[in-house]
């Protein structure tokens, strides 16, 4: 398919300059931009942006410090192994 896109002279000059700066032809630059756009809007990407693990766990507040972990571990294993069995 061929698509004709009317550009103002300033837009055309910018497109050519960006393509040259990236070492691409103008066709390749437009194809790169189109591929990026289509991948963001394709049915495969329709579930929305992914969230980082930090973002998913942010509602739980800050993580425990190393000292808190050590104290909890010492408390949990204080009677382990039990010798009275």
C-alpha cells in the first residue's frame, strides 16, 4: 500500500534532517515510527501498559529493614528445633 502524506516544507525539512542524523532514509524513519505506533495500538498490546513490580507493591509501603528481618527470623525460630519432643 502506498500512502501519500502532505507535509509542509518545514515538516519535510525536519523529517529529512532527523533521518540523516539517524543514518536512515526518510522511508525507513517513517516505517520505524509506524511500526512503533502499530505495536503500541495492536490487539496484542491492548491490555495496557505494564507496571513494574515496584509499582504493584507500592501500596504495601516500604520494605522491612535488614534489622527487622533478623528480629522476625530470630523470633520465629526461637524454639526451633524443639528438644522437648
